[in-house]
């Protein structure tokens, strides 16, 4: 990477990519310095010990999440991408994870997340791919209207939001009704307690996953200890202001970058899970249909063709992901590297 990027820490790691599959990798904790009004950002860089042989891949997590979207102790898509030769740049948006520790407070608008990614793209030696999960899918789409990217992979990514989930729309309406209270300076939003609670109630929540309108995974899709780890480590502080912006999207306000995205010809792979109430296939398809790309593909993972049902987290870290969803992503990237 180039520009004002500091290596805070570097270490060699034996990464468990999946059960019985361990890879020797080099990992670095990077700090991208503040620039103007933009705060410092944390990037976790992972490569083979001898360095990368393929283009960079920037990973962008979703709302109220962090770097553990892409790796946990027993399963690591970040590690698998690095094993394939990519320079993997696991970005933590302002207000999240180590970016918060470096002094980056919460975003005031979604646009600030887009600026975070644009700054990382500008620091890359060559145009990167961008993978975005959930709200991160919206971030990479918006950034593609401002910078040249090698390819985009929104995974259960926001483009429209909440249009097919009455519970989300209800929460959005309630949030907007309480907007003046929620925006009081003393109010801060952390979802860490929710992750801890879900982990402690694992048995109940896993069963409740059948038909639960906000379920993040399908029952049995992840090993208990890995799901608990993901819930505890992966839920983070986030921005009330951005949630209110998402609430307006849920109630009909269009995604502001949609029109510009229709004029962008960037390779696009849109991925969705058939049992994902948070970002169902209908929401993901909106991104695919709006794209101006001449190289685009839309994949819904389902029980008919892919060995089981797929929820929001399963696409990245489910027990079947290394054999089902990851190869789709890796093959697509390799063909365009």
C-alpha cells in the first residue's frame, strides 16, 4: 500500500481456514492516517509469507460489525483469499473495531463510509476488488461510482433495504418517530450486548431461526462454538445517524448512488441466500438489475442446488461455505485477476 499507512503490528499466523485446513500467512495491523476531516482507519492486511501474487481484495463489513465478519478462529474467508495469492485488506469502517480504538468516531452519514473505502482504494498500488457484506455491499457499490475498481462482490448487500420485511419497516418507522430522542448527544449505540445475549441464548435462538424475521443464520448452519465466537466478537459500536438513514431507505427513500451505478461498467457478482430475511434475494436482485455492467452475475444459494438453506452469516462463515459459496467467489475473482 502507498501513502500515509503505518504498520502498527505484524505477525506470522497459522490460519485455520477451515477444519483441518491450516495455512501459514503474514498478517499486519495497519493504520491509515487521518486526512483532513477524515479520521484514521484500521486495516488488517493478510498475505502469503512471500507476498501477494494477485490483486488486492478489500473487505467491507456490514452495519454494527467489524473485521470478524470475514474470519473467526476456525473459519476464515480472509485467509482463503490470501492463500489464493490476493493481498487481503480487511477494512474496519470509522466507529468500528480498531478504527474506533485509533480515534475514529461514529459516522454521521453513510457517505462517510463510502469515503473510508475510497481512501483505501486510493492507497492501493493497483485497482482492487471489493467484497462487501450487508451494508458493506452498499458501500462498495457507492464507491464504484467514484473510483475504478477491478470488480464488485456484494454478498447479501444493501441496495434496497427492508422492502420485503415488515419487521424491519416497523423498526424503521419507530426509529424515525423517535429520531429527536435518538439524536441526543448522550445517546450512543452498541450492539455488543446483543451479540453476547444471542450467544448465551444459542439453543433458543438457533431453534427460533426458523422463520424469525431478523434471523442472521439458518439453524444448524454453523458449529455452536464458531457461531458464539462470531456473535461475541463481531457485534460492535455503530452509528445511530446511519441507522436512521437506513430506516428512510426501508420506508421508500431510494439509494442515492443507484442512478450513477447504472452508468458504471464494472464486473459484478451479486450473491444472496434463499433464507435471509435481513437481505432476501429480492433485495439483492435490485443491485444486479440496476447495474450498468456488461459482465454481471446473480447467484442465489438455495437448498435445491447448494445442499441446504442459506442465511445472512452462512454465506461467509457457515460450515458449508468453504465448499459451496467460497469457490464461487474465488473462481470469479481468479477469472478477472
